[in-house]
């Protein structure tokens, strides 16, 4: 299909049932639609109701396709995303998700015009046999993919990497000096979450391996400005094209109601670059004792803060029990505990914010890139530890010091990291480097070229979807 640069495409987009996946897939869909391409965005009915609507100028090009999620014993009837469940019950969602293969196959066979491409997520190990040679879109960092290695080295019973301890050193396929590896407590959780078999009978690493083996190309939510050395290594490890699509920075949210306005009003009264913003995304949560120690550390740091605090879905306690006794009363003069929705992008955009304490979720990190704040890192699960090492190596972040075995930390470690990032003179290099990186990444023309190159690949290479 050479020299078809102006051909409009029909692209089917199908993310895993987590908002940390669905939202980046939606941003990619919007970017493709802005270039005139038709998108069929597939997920379940309830998830479609909760996703933001695309802008009016491209709404006709993005067609939302609801697939009914099959019911399985142990899965609540209204649970259609990982955020609807405690972590130990997500395996029931994976079991139900795998039963979407049949309705997905029917959609591909019946839709007209036939899709030119299918862009799928990691969990869809059954998509390549249904629609040959899809594109795998990775919403995690390229560094994490490199660390995981070629599919033949993914951890399993047949792999040479069978223990968490083997993940605490850089792998041999990284040909240059690097500190890219997990802490022991992080590696143990990775094995528990992604290596061990779950109720569906297919581990996350097995899903990823089958997806990579069956796809024609890999698209990554990354850019050479951020991950050049990792993006250079990936095609060699996968032996297939790897195409960065840029960072896909989301658009600023609406006001979000009175609570959001209250936070922004409070921010307007604070000094420039003085406020610490704390948020752990839509799903990552800390154990209660860790949350308590984090709170004590913020109190010890004596800096103004906004903490977007989420109650874990598997904890029945009131919000007050998640915090040390009297914490809110003692900090009410300089801190806000936000227990509902918060306008994160508007908060990060405010001149009073001077640092972001984050779990290292790739989406949150990418959002912060656009605003240039130094980062305080408290990685929680899956790829977070690898992202933390990458950010520290780039000179824009500091990790909270933790115990290697159990991941515990002290209030003193929290206070020291927060103050270093936001106010201490010794942290000026970090603040300067974060601003320098922002100046590079806010260039819309540069980010737009990544999408143009991805579209060029899709238009000039043929998938076998029409044969499904």
C-alpha cells in the first residue's frame, strides 16, 4: 500500500478495562480523528457512559461501540473497570473480559467498511487470531518494556527469570550502564500481580507475550525527548517496528463543580511555587499505615499541600480512619484533603504549585511533564518502580527513601524529599531541569509529528484485518 498518504482509515481501538488504559486510548483516538480518520472505540456499556465525550469537531469521526460484559460468578454486575474492584478481585474481570472474544469477532465480521487496522491493548491475547496483525498500543513507558525484555525472556516457568530477586539488577540486554531495575519489594509485587497465574488462567506477562508475538507493530505513548535510549532498544528486542506516538497530553478538564473551584480559590492565596500536590491516580492506593506515615511526613515538612485522597475500594472504614488522629485539624491552615474529584490539570497548571508527589503512574507523569514541576516519587505497583528510576536518572525527581524488603518509609524521609524538591537550595538543579524538559515537551508541532509518522505507517502498510 505504498504512496497512499491521504487515504482515510477506519481504525478499531480496543483498550483494557481500566481507566488508566481507556483514557490514553481515547486520546490516541482523538489525535487520529483530528487527522480525518474514522475510529470505532470498543469497550463495555458502563465504561462508555463514564468516558469523557470527544470535542464536537471530531465527534462524528469517533464511534463508540459497547460490548456487553459477560457475567461471571464473583464479579459484581456493575463492575466493568478495574477501579470498580479491589485489587484481589480484578482476576474476575479478566475472566469476563476474555469472554468478549466472541462479540468482538462478530463486530469485526459485520462492521462496514472493514477496519483497516485494529489497535489493541496488552490484555487481548485472543485478538491476533481473530484479526491478524493488529497494532499493540502500549500505555506504559518504553523503559518498562525494555526492562521486561524480549518476549522469550518474560518471567514464567519456562523463562530463565523466575524470581523477584532477578528483577533487582539491570538485565543483560541493556548495553550501556544503567540503574534500571526494581527494588525487592516492588519486584515481589510485580510477580504477585503480573507473573503468577490468575483466575483467567493467563498471567499478565503471558497476555503481553501473546500480544507481542501476534502484532505487526508496536505503538508507544512516549517520545525520544523523554526515552530516546529505550525507544532505540525496543525494535531490536521485539524484531518489529516500534513507533512512538508522542505523549498524548490530555486537554484541561472542566471546572468540576464547587469542590474544584474551592481548591483553585485556595491555591490563588498561596505563594508562588510553594504548594505540594499529592495524588496517586485513579487506582493506586497505599496501605493504611503507609498513608499515616505519609501524612506525618507532610505535617513535618510544613509546606502547604493539596492531597487528592482516595479511599481504597476494599476498605470499609471512613476517610478519617485513613489519616492520623487530628491530622486534618492540625493542618487545616495550610493543607487541603480533597476526598472527591479534583481538577488535576488545572491544579498542576497553577503558579502556586511547586512540586508533585506521585505514585509514578505514566499518565500522571506525562501530565506533569507539561507543567514542569519537580517530582517526589512513591512508586506503588507494576511499572512504577522502573518509571521512578528513569525520572531520577533524568534529574527531575527524587524518590522517598524506603526499606528494600517491605517498602516502608519514615515521616522524616517524606519531609526530606518534599522539601528538597520544592524549597531547599540543594534541589534547585531538579527544579531547573524539570522546567527545561517542559520547554521541549510543550512544543505541539513536535508532538504532532509523532502522530503524523504513526499515520504514515498505518497508511503505507497493510494489516490482514479484512480477512477476519
